[in-house]
């Protein structure tokens, strides 16, 4: 009898502990959901304050843009759109997962720095739309040749493409297919984060809506400076 009472008591204690654990897990999940909802709500409010490009142009005295250039700052997580020397609009940008300076190697996960140009605009892409840059450029190729990363033959090929083609090869040890793209399937979530999350393979990411604005004014040959 005593042993039976002890077993029943032990079951009650175990059940009580299990109940507390389940309740704590439930409360933790609810807290996380509320926190994420609050973060997204704050991000949505911030995005609603962003004015469209057409309004930004009018405020700077422009009805159309003809001398467009772009400056991208990796430290400020920003993409600045210029008409001549006039800053028209600043966008929030995300970069490669590797935040260190790009070693200019394939699959290093970092965003390169340098002066590039738009070499192709791809209207349908895994990440919504893609503005491809002519990476690697001649400076990248020259540096890689000095370091022994590429051969003289590979350098000569890149040099020819740099001068006579819009886009340079991506099948070298330096990698390629670097550009500015959207977010795609997770656009609503990522664009409404009130903080920057670097997630790309080395390209620059904007929201899908901002990519639409950028594509409306850039063209093949537009200067893109990445700092």
C-alpha cells in the first residue's frame, strides 16, 4: 500500500512538472511570435515613410533622369542613386554573408569593391530581377594576375571581354554573376526587417519594389561604384 501511494505521488509530481514545462514552452513560443510580429510591424511603419522615386525626383527638380550613376556603401548598407552630382534617393541594401573585404575569389561569399558598370538587365530571376555587373573587371583581373590567382591566358581573355563585351566571364577563379537583385519569395519578410541582414552570395540585394525603381532608370553601361 505504501509503495502504491509513493508511485501515485511520484506520478503527480511528474505530471505537475510536465505541465509546467509545457506551459513554459507555450509561453516562450507566444513571446517569440509577439516579438517577431512587433519587429515586422515596426519595419512596415519605417517602409511606409519611404517616398517613391518619382516623388524623390520631383523634390530634387527632375522629371526624368538621364545621367544616372550608383554608389553602394557596404559600411552604411546603402545604395545611393545619383543624377549627375545630385543625390536623388538612398536605398537600404544587404550584401554578402561574408562581411570582410572580398578576396576576389569564387564562392568567398563577399561583395566586391570597385568601379563597375551594368552589363545586363535580367527581368526574370531567382531573386525577382537582376542587374548584372561586369565583375571581374580589368582591375580585378590585374590584381589576380599579380597574385597568381589567374593565368596570363585567363587575364588576356578577361581583358578582351572587358573592352569588347558587355559582361566578363564568370568561369574563372574570381567567380562572377555579381549584381543587384531583389528578394523574391521572402520579399515581404526581409524588406520589413528594421535591421540589415546580409544573406547573399556576394551580390547586393534590395526589396523587389526598390529593384523595380532602379531598373526603371539604369541601363547597360550605367556606372556602379561599390565602396
